[in-house]
């Protein structure tokens, strides 16, 4: 039983959605992987690298789970 579809049978409308989705995912994944590497978070790095979630998991990591650098101004305000 042949399960491969020829390229001609794929709708052109699929490519209109697929190409921007791939670009979107690569951008977010690349940025999140870079942040994971800089923040020394290997577990997050592996999870984001393996799972393809159309950019959702990298965005979740960047918003809620990445380490935030403490600025000098914030430290000085706490010490007052």
C-alpha cells in the first residue's frame, strides 16, 4: 500500500500557511535555545530542541521560566 502523496495533490493553500509557520517556529525556537544556553538551563534546552510546538513552548519559556538577570539598580533599591 502506497501512502506517499505526490506533491501535486497537496493544496497550494497549505503552503501559504506552512511556510510562515515554519519561519515563526524557527525564530522563536532559535531565540529560546540561545537564552537557555546563556542561562545554563540544559533541561529546557533539550525539551525545546526536541519538541516542535509551533513556537508555543519557546514563548512560554521566554515569558515565565527563563532566569532574569538582576540589574544593579534593582539591587540598590532593595538595599535601601
